[in-house]
C-alpha cells in the first residue's frame, strides 16, 4: 500500500494511504504507514462506547493525519486514555493511551478495502451475555504484543 504512494502532495486518492471517515464526513483521516491486525475488545468500556464491542486496528501517530476534524471530540475515558468520536453522527473512531505514540482506530470507519484481518479478541470475560464470541482466539486482557504494530517505514 505505502509502496505505490504518489509523490504529488495534492494526491488524495488511492495510493495515498488508507482513508477513513465517520458516517457524516465531519471527521476524515488518513494513515500513511503500517496498520496492525484488527483486535476485538470486549471490555466494558469498549462495549459502552460502541454499543457492542470494539474492532480496532492501530497506527503510529506519526503516520496518522486528520484531514477533517470539524466534529471530532475527545472523551477522557481514564487518567491516561481518551476516546475520539464524532459529535455530529456519534461514530466511535479512536482510542489513545497518552504518550504511547500509537492510535487505535475503529476498523469500521476505514473506507473501502483494507487488506486487514482480525487477529484475536481480548477481555473476553467482560463480554455481554447476549452474544457468543466469534470463533477465534481470545485472551483475558490486553495483548498487543501478540499482534504488534509493524515498525514505521520511514
Ligand atoms: Zn460524523
Ligand atoms: Zn476495550
């Protein structure tokens, strides 16, 4: 994906990284770098904020650029974490640990084909009782080291 990138700074189409957006278009972002495999999180906080559970990829913040952030708001979900959402359409978009250098991105907000696969689920013990876990591996807590974000290319 990054390999075919255009050198034209005006280029906003295919080849300029992975684009993503919220439902209303008030938040548009682009990732120009590697993306982590998708991890599903069944923790209570992710279930509350999404209304079900969170399926998220991750990128280096240095590879992440907001093209439009008119309706982006951040909620301090913990002393060192925040969640980004659209205050117009309500989309769940981002999760960030302050100072981590990485941003988790709701996979459903990515536009078009992503080439990603889902690696596993975490916090399975916190899942709701109204659904069955997908048929994949699950771990009791955060497990980023099992599906690390590839290093930056530049
Ligand atoms: Zn929106
Ligand atoms: Zn979670």
